[in-house]
């Protein structure tokens, strides 16, 4: 796992949740709106850190371009909030395989971000 990429993907996952709730553009949102979003999505308030929409869209584009296995893995890890055991069942792999694939996905995302810069 690459911590820097992990942090970016966590923000991307939160951005996807907020975008479904119609709360994109958090730079214009108030703390009260973040609290409402955190409570209604049962996610931690601390995880509601603003992410620039352009950065999130770039990550969304990068994830969408990955092979299906890695794309599904990243959605499972950063978008859905179910426990690890459920993730393993849905992905049909062992925990070791999950973290190996997660590292591979992190490397591909990091390379794509570097190519875009």
C-alpha cells in the first residue's frame, strides 16, 4: 500500500459518496453540510475533508481506465463501507490477494497521476 495514494483514494471515495448526495464542490459547503452528510452516510465526520472537484474527477477518470478487477477492488475498498470479510467474499479472493491487488492498483494510480503532471 502506498500511503499517499491511499489518502487520495480515501478522499476520492468520500467525494463519490457526497456527489451521489448532491454535495459536490465542498469548498462552497459549510461545516454543517459536512456534518449532515457524515451523519446521513454513517461515515466519520473527520473523513469529510474537502477535495478539489478537478482532482477528484482526475482520480475518477484514472480509476475508470483501470482493468475491471482493479476498478472493482478500488470501489470496494474506498467507496463501500462494508467489513473486510464482506469485501473478500464479494471480490472472491483471500486477504493476501486483496492487499497485493490493492498495491498493484496504487502503483497504477500513482503512475497515471505522474503521467498527468
